[in-house]
C-alpha cells in the first residue's frame, strides 16, 4: 500500500476506503430493487418466498464457512477477542435457522422440497473455496464481514423513517436491520481493518478481490430472488 493510502487507511480504515472505491457495486448490493420493493411496500410476495427458501439453503452452507473462519482465528488471529465475536455469530445462526423454518411454515414454503438455484450453488461454492487451509484468515474474515454487512445495510434501510415496509415483513427486516446486528457487523469490520493494516500487498489484493466477489454474488442473489 502506498504511503499516502496507508495513512488514510489508519484514519478511516481500509474497508471504508474500499467501500468508497467500489461504491457502485456496493450500492447495487445494498439498495437493490428487491430491497427497495420491500421498503416501498410493492414487493411481490412470491419473490419474498423464493428468497426465503433459497436463503435458508444458503445459511445452511454459511454455518460451516463461519466455523472455518473461527478455526482460522484459533491459529492465525493476533487477538483473542476475535473468537468471541465469531462464537456470537455462530450462536445467532442457530436461531436464524429456526427462524427460517418458522417463517417458511407461516408462508407455506416447504423447505424440504426446495432445490438450490444455480446462483445459490455458485455462491455456496465460492464460500467453500474460502474454507481451505491455503486461504488466509484476513481474506476469509473479509468475506464474512462483507456478507453480513450487505444484509445489515439492506434491511436496516427498510426500517428507516419514511419506509412503507409491509407489517408482515417487519420481523424479517428487524432480524438483520436491528442495532445489535449492526454492532456485530462493526465488530467484524474492526477485525478486518486491524488485519489489513498488517497484511502483505498480496493479501490486500486477495481481500479486496474477495470483497468484490461477495458484493457481486449478493447482487446476483437478489436478482434471483426477484425473478
């Protein structure tokens, strides 16, 4: 990293600089028409049901990925508190899977009959590619932060003043848009920024490329959900 950018990264954080640099794709991921349709109350509920079923499958693949990040932290982290953050995330995922099952029952979505669409399969394969021992902890945690950030920023937008989110979708938006989840995402971001300050130039390139891949996958996931 060049000297000027290094100083700026120490003040703002590398992640903040990357989100500014890649503002277009970040906005595409966090202000997608699918999310905007929830916020303005125009969403096609069939699209919501499609998202519900596909995201349930994704979360089941997400659990081993988060576990792999925790394992990397055991071996590579320079701060013991990292593990506490990841453990809280894993605990929340257990509740999340229960929530998906409850919501599916409410909406008449039979989870056992749902097959992953290609977009979902591609995203899950990408997660699997980050679980290998050859992938640096810094790169893996960047992916985890980016995935969680997109949902937090997207669904928090549906809770802001002036939104017309349908009452029956308010709980969905609250699940990822609440302040507690926002704090979790900020904790992940602090870990990423700390690691990036010490990263090699090669790790920085890989981490930034991983952030972009996540944002692109998220846009495709919303596209798939919208239909």
